[in-house]
C-alpha cells in the first residue's frame, strides 16, 4: 500500500497546503484536534521516529523550526501552541511517515492523552 503522505508530497492526493519547499511539506490535518492542526512532514519517506539516524538531526530540527514559523504566521505564537511527534500503535500512529503535529488556536489541556 502506498504511503498517503508520500502521495500528498507527489501531488497525487490533494491537501490544504500551508508550506512546501525542497525538504518539508506542511498541510492541514483532515481530522483536526484543535482549531489549527497542521502536519509538518519531510518530503523524504521516513517510516517512524525509530528509523531516524544521526544524519537526520538537521531535518528534524528543520521540521520543528518550520512548525514554529507556521505558528507565528498563523498568529498563535504568543498565546501558545503544541508540537507532537507520535510513534507506534499505542500513540495512535496510523500513517507510517514521520510527521509533526502543530496544534493551536485554543487552550490545550494537560495531560494530552
């Protein structure tokens, strides 16, 4: 079965895009858990956080910085936002392509799950 996020990156599956560059794509989640719920992903397929290597350190840092930039652009950097990486079935990981959730636009409770 093809990777849904790879299909979005390739333009074969539509998404409400927020950002795209040579390494990173960001788009609105189709099942938002907050008023703003954006997924920030690498263009390159990496199935899981467990598959990251030291060579991916720059990429993961770039994902976090891009999510921060999007939060600023959307105007909730001052009020607050949450960044979440999930890994594995117990975390609700259903698309096996690493992705960073950017959640904002409302008070977020704690603990999160």
